[in-house]
C-alpha cells in the first residue's frame, strides 16, 4: 500500500499534467488513467527490488515530464468544432431566407401581407441558439434517459392524436398557445436518438427483449399510421432499421418484414397516395403539382424569370415547392448550386460520422444520415419528376415552422458528438 508521501508525489505529478488540459471534465478520467499507469510501473519496480520509499518517484520519472504529457494530452484530446458543417448549414438557411423574401416580394396577394421572412428569421436564430446549446451539452448523458425520451415522445404523439389539429386529413399539429408544431414530423429524430441508446442485443430466447424491440418498431409506426402521416412512418422505419442492423439482424427481419409488408399494404389502400403513384408512373396523366413543377423548371432556362417573379400556379412555393420556385426565379444554375450545397452537406455529415468510434454515437449518426438523406434529396428529385410528389419540404430551406428548430438541435447533437470524438480515449497511448 502506498504511503501518504507517495500519494502526495503522485498527486503533485497528476496536478501538473491536468494544469495544461483546459477541459476540466476530463481531469478525473485522466487522473485515474495516469494513476493506473504509475501503479503498474511501481509494481514493476517492486519486482525489480526497488525500495518502497523510492518506487513512486522512480515510476514518475519513467512516465516522463508532466508538463510535456499535459500539453500532449491537451492537443490530442481537445474539443473539436466542425466549422464546415455550420457554414453549410448557414448557407442552406440563407437560401431559405432569400427564397422566402422572393415569395413575400412576389406581389401575390396570398403572401404579400404575411411576414414570412421575419418568421423564418426568428426560427433560424432560435435554431442556431438551440444548436449551440446542444453542442455544449454532453450527448452521452442522453443515453441513460433513452427510455424516458422514447416513451415521452410516444406520449406526445398520442396526445396529438387526441387533441391535435387536423389539416389535409392529417392529425399532426399540436398547438402550444399561439404557436403550433408538427409533432409527428418533429418526433422522428427524438425517437431515433432514444432507439440508439436502447439495448437491441438479446438472445433468440429472450422474450422480454423481443417484446421491447417490437414495441420500439411497431408503436411509432401505428401512431404515424393513425395520424395519416405515412411518409414520416417510412422515414422512421428506415432510420430504425439502420440502428437495428448494427445490433441484431434476426429480430429486424422477423419483426420488420411483417411490419413493412403491412405498411406497404396500407400505402396501397390510401386513395391519394395511389393516385400520386399512378400519376408518377403514367407518361401522360400527370397530377397538377407535377405538371406545374416541371413546367416552372423548364421555363426558367439558365437565367430564370428574375427576382420575386410571380408564379400563381406553382403550389406551396413557400415550403414544398421552394426549390423549383428558386429555379423558376434564378435559373437552372441556381438549382445546380443548391443541389451541390445539399450533397456537400450530406457528405460532411457522413465524413463526421466515419471518424466516430463510440457505438451509441455511431448509431445516432447512421440514423441521422438516413433521415436527412431522405428529407434533403427527395424534394430535389421530386422537383425533376424522378420520385413521386409527397408533402416534404427541403429542411432548413423551406418555411418549415418550429419543426426546423428540432432539425437545428439534431445538428447541434452531431456537433456535440464530433466535439468529443477524441476527448475520451479508451486507453491513453501517450504514456
């Protein structure tokens, strides 16, 4: 057992090391890690016959200069901020603000009196504040509350079905005083964060594990089904499937295939979806929105129709049709630039995810890449008639409402994960 004198020598050494490491939350783990290395060296010296009163100082000498170790650890494990993602996100938000300015200044009676830009600016500012709050939070603390987050989100979705606002046959909005939020759209990311932290590794004989897994997959899908927001259910299934695929493929196939089959059957029994699919597959009988979207893009040419050009036939130009409307105003080149910006944004998220080693964080990144990949690429492909038209706006660009604040929080969570990617190594190789 080490004497008080030996402990004092070790603590002095650890204090000098930690003095150079600015992230104080790391000090406890670094002290524990370095302390174990010192103890190992002391045991080695004991086996070599070194006297007990000299072991601590000799072990510390073998460790090296504490100032050099501290500076090295600080450089190796200091927080990382990804400016590239933030810049790309800011550019998407600027495109959205500029697009809404076009809509508001277009002279159309429906939008000229609505403060779209002011509301969008408020949402963007609020979103970036939420992003930086999430950035400074420790994402690892979310894992212990995964169950609470999952069932809390489920409860909010159920409440929306009970007292929510029905629009266009979908019961997805919940009012909070003067504000409203698309709860069904906003629920996808919290559910997937929760699913990333829940245990999906269980044996084929574990009945409780099977029940929990089935509940995590089935209950959200049923609620999306009941709300009429089948698209959100598809996106959730895709994200959940990626998470489950990393853990346990057998229950994913056993539970997922029947659920997917029933979901596809439900889609084929929904009249408006069947009409849209038939219209998409038809070479001549296209639906109104597809005809107007393609027509607006074709008429734009390389120069477009100019700033705030009025288009009374293109529906939902403030949200779902924001991308084709910007092409209509500024030409095909603008469409290419926005498309490249979206692709660059997704590539950046993917590159960040590749560098992550924590299993929980990797699940979150994998699910988010799938979700934002669908939500960002579908509106672009939808504009060119490559995929059927659905009610999906371009994230961070379309008006979106308060649901976009959740998207900003999601980006803040990814930045928080990336910030800590090299802060807490499993073993410190510098010593």
